[in-house]
C-alpha cells in the first residue's frame, strides 16, 4: 500500500541521511558516539594532524586522551552482539560512521586496538582474553616484502610458476614454543603504540615454509596473539604520512622472540581460514569509517555553499552548484548502502569472504574520494589552505585508497572470486 501524506513536506532525515526510524537504544548509542566524535575525536584529530609522528605517540599526547575517553564509552563488541542480528549490524554501522565523521585516523586506530581482544573473545580463550583486556592492540599481517601478497587465497593470484613470498617475519614452530624473527611493515596500524598484536606470518613446522602438492606455491602460516613486551621485541620510527596522521603506524622488530605455543590461534591447517575470517571482519570497519568521512566532507561543502557568495548570489543559489551538491549526496547515500550491505553479509552470512568485504571497501573509498574532491573544489582556493578542514579530509581519504589493500589489487581479486564462483556453478542458468 502507498502511505499517503496530506502535504509534500520535507522527508524524514537524520544525521545519517535518509534513515529508517531508529529504536530508542539505537538512537541513544548514536547520540553518545556522535557527541564523542564531535567533542573528542574531531578536535583531537585536528591537533594531532599538525604534530610530528613522535609527538603523536609521546606520553601526554592528546592521542592517549582520545584512547582513554573511547574506553569510557563501553562499546564492547560483545555488548553489541546482544542485540538482534539485524539491529546489531545497524548499530555497528552507526558507530563506525560516527567515528569516521569525527576523525578517520583515530577511528581506524580505535578499531585496530580491539582486534586481538575480539579474536580472543571469538575463541573463548580466557587466558588470551585477560592478556588483551584493557590493552591497545594492532593487527600485524603485512611486511616490507609481503604486502598485498600476504593474504593470497587462490593460485590465480600468483604468476605462472610463482610462489607466495615468505616475507620478513617468520616463525619456527616447535613442540611447545614458537620463535619469531624479522620485521613487520611500517604500515601496521597502532604498530608504534600497541601492547598486544594479532599477528599472521609464514611458519616452518619442521618441513620448510612451503606446503606440498597443489599447495606448494603457498607458504605455511600461523596466527598468534602476541604480548609486545616480550624480550627481543623493539619498534621502528613512527611513520610520517600525508593523511590519517592521527593513526600511529610503524615497524615492529623481532629478534629470537620466544612465544608459548598456546598463544597460537591458528596453526598450519586452520591458518588461511582464520586469516580470511579476520580480514573479512576487519574490512567492514573501513567501509563504515569512510562513509563518515564522506559525510563530513559533504556537510562542510553544504555549509560553505550557504555562506559563500559568487556572481552576486550564494553558491547554493546557482543551479550548477545544486547539481554538484545533489551528486555528492547521491554518492554518499550509495556508499552508506554498500557499506551496510557488506557489513550485514560479513556478520550474517553462513560463509563470509574477505574479497566480498574488500569490494565494498573499494566502492566506499572511491565514492568518498569523489565526494571529498568535489567538496574541495567547491571551497575553491580556500580549500587549499589549512584554515579550512576540507584539505585534511581530502588527505585522509586519499590514503584510504591504498590502506587495507590497494583498490586495484582488491578489485582484481574480486575478478578472481567471480571466476571461481562461476566454475562452482554460480551465474549459470
């Protein structure tokens, strides 16, 4: 049936666009996180953006104040999981978008900080849960010589006769102990500050780093939760970047680091499945965060168009500006829909997949880049100055096109997945 209205009134709209009605608890969570994003993340993010990487991670830095205040929100993943599944997905979307609206670098940092604890909770391992509780975590997977090829799932992603690289961090797995050597990449989010790591790497179980038979092109691997205060662990210089400067990133070095084997979360046969599950889970946060950044850019441009005059009229009174603003809003609504559909698939599907999540990350960040670019253009020369926050959003989004997987690489992997699905019978009459 058609719902009939007596007048052509403006549509119902909320902070997160053309939203279906929120429940009382949903709205309370949204308001709480929005206030935190507005009063803490946004001002702290701007302050950290102008600091050196060393100043960002120093004791007494505003970064630590943001981490402390975020912990007070009490938004534990287990708490959200208590809601009905569809409601939990929307709440998670709302939270991620608000954090990104506040500051994308801090939003990514706060998401990475919970990764080891979330894994420990998923396993139900109380020792690991206790190890991770109250700690800043990181997710360590990429290395200098093992970047996009750190998470290869299919033979088609390797060149003919090629092999997955062993990389720069490796593990020797013994009966009761694991010995780790090497260097992570500088792109580990929270690598400069983390107290515990969810780590994946190539592993030698006594028969070399490579599998046998059809798996001979792939390295054997291991997943671990690592306390980062063990003897032999050191840190590199924090990374100096053009965008997301509030996100501390840097190398972690391992020199004969000895870890109890009970800290392993995925050994030889379970490694790829565990890694794929983690990646599928983590990638959804990027989607929500950069919907929030796109919204922030759109709102800045919309306000500026109602303040700036050109040709004797406000920018918004020019028809071309109305077209450009409408295009930005259309892209924002599309990005939000893609982000939420991806999150719902990752959380509710009986078999999720990281390449399905990754295609959403590509779509959302590409749309966010277009929105930030158009907003930047509407500011004109003012947008190029540090007086206006649009230039920071532009830099932050630009980094996201490479972060968590370079977008062309991720799109090619979606092509590999489509071929695999077709061979399995998908898409045929």
